[in-house]
């Protein structure tokens, strides 16, 4: 890392800091591709070199996969590597790169950062999210999974649900209750759980699409080292907010591709162009959807360009809410265009999935019509997003919360 950074140019006389940062990123890219040609370097090894060069998350601190520069410069890295033939991150790296990484670098110790970030980025460690429970979904702070301190370890018991990719994961972002005698938001602690530890059981949840992308996870006397704790004891709610804000921004913005007319709307256009007859009423509907998709794309690009810090704020709920509503409308329109053909040629057999179905590939309208219903639930329901926008962006009065100051142990639960 130090040798790579030593080759980067210093500030140019009279040049702006923005220009200097961009030149530094471009110089690091030049050196990375010169020393590790894409054609002759195994992907995992190349990702490791990318991390060491500070080009994994460019806004992260030096030595932890970043260069400490503006986050929008990550687009420069991604575009350059794609042009060089580097395949983009697959779905198994999604949770690590977009959720766990920002959380660990923000709240983890240097020791934890050194141990977790590099294998997270290379894909050697696959991550999942262990937040929701059968009685604690939208009310995440009401979760009941308990972690009890036992020397240098914590003993965890409980159940998590709707855990995407947990069947593939090596690590889980776990929030557990460590103090039931304080208000529910204050008694939580965040851990990096070893998904292969004794007592961790993952069971599939079959979806309406036939896939089992989601899971339920049972934790029975699972021993978690205190060294795997992220953030201070009792600070789990604050740490989890970093994860959730990044999740909402990623779903709302990352699922919308930067190219004009791409993503879900591209599937609607493909089906429309294959039709022999074009109904003018449906043409108007398609145009309205195209405009909505374009407005969403531009809004997310503008938000990304204006983002100066590493972690997003509550405004990320705008993109998440609009993406969910727009995606569902587009795929409903696709199935309407297909007519009776939308009812056939889809395999509903039970199968495990290694993909996250936010936006489907070409030809997937039948599946995505069903799968897109989850977009209004995953990452926080659309109702929760509206509450966040009303309270934290518009400054409107919050909903009455009668249990806010009560110790969790005294809060009535069903």
C-alpha cells in the first residue's frame, strides 16, 4: 500500500484539490493495470490488488481499501476497470461491498477493519444481513434475539428472518439485544457473526417466484467473540443505521443503472418493440413509465454527485421509495403487454438462488412481476420510507411512540 501511494502525484501548483484527487485515482489505476494485467490475473487476486491500491472504496481511509478522496470518484474506477475487461462484482459480494463495508469502516476498530474488509471486497467472505425477526421487521428496535456476555465471548440465542443469501454467507451483520432493561433503541449491540459457527442454522424460505433467495436463521447458544463486535456495547442501533442508510441508497440508486433507458424500463421497451400492433393508449403508458424511470435515474445521479461524505443520510429514502414504486409499475406493464403469454414459460420449481432480484435480466418480466413486490418491503417498507422522509427530511411531527422511553422488558409484545 505505501509503495503504491508513494507513486501518486502530489498537488499540482495552482491545481484544485478535486483535480488532484482525480489525477491520484487515475495514476493508481494506471499502476494497477500495468502491474496486474486483467487477462493474466485471477479475479480474486485482482480484487485484492485493487483493494491494496486504495481503489476498492476510494472514499475509505488509506490502508483500508481507499484513498480518502471524494466518493463520486469510484465511478472513475468502475468505468476504467470495466473498459479494461474486469467483470463487475457479482451478487454474492453485494452485501459486503454496499452494506458491511461502510459499516465496518465507520464503526469498527482498526484491527477489525484489517481483518474483515479485504476478504469482504475480494469475495472470499460472503456477507448477509441478520436484522429482521418474526415480530421485529419495520420495528427493528423491538428485536428479541439475545446476546449475553460470557468473558471474552457473547452467547447468542434467537431467530432472524428474510435473510437474503444467508445460505451462501460466511459472515452475517447481526444486531442482538444485550440489555433488556433499557429502552429498546439503547440496548442493542452489533456483531460480525461467523455463519459457520456451531449453533447457526439456515433454513430456506420459498418465495412466490419458486426461488429460495431468502432464509430464516436460527441461533442456538452461538458463541461470538467480543473481538467481532462492531461499535460499542449498546450502540447497535446507531451502527445499524449506517447499514440501513446505505442499504436504502443502494436499492434506490444502485439498482438503477447509469445508462439512459436501462434497467427495468429496457425490458418494457424490448417487449414493446416485439409487438406487431402498438396500442396508442399503452404507448402513452410506456412513455409515462419511461419518464418516471429517467427522472429516477437523473435524481440518483444528481444525489451521487452531490454526496460529499462516505455515508448517506435520510434523503436516501427518496430513491428507495421511488425505485420500489416505479419498478413494480414497469413490470406490471410488461406483463400486461405480454397478455396471455405472461402466464406461461416460467419455471416455478423450488430452487436455491445465488442472485438478488432487484432488477431482472432481459426476458425476466414474468418472474420480476412477482419478485418486484418485495421491493416495497426489503430495505425498509415504503411506509417506513415515507415516515423517514416526513420526519427527518421535511421536519413534520413524528408518529406517537408510547414505548419510546420504556425498558424493552416492559414493552407489551404479541
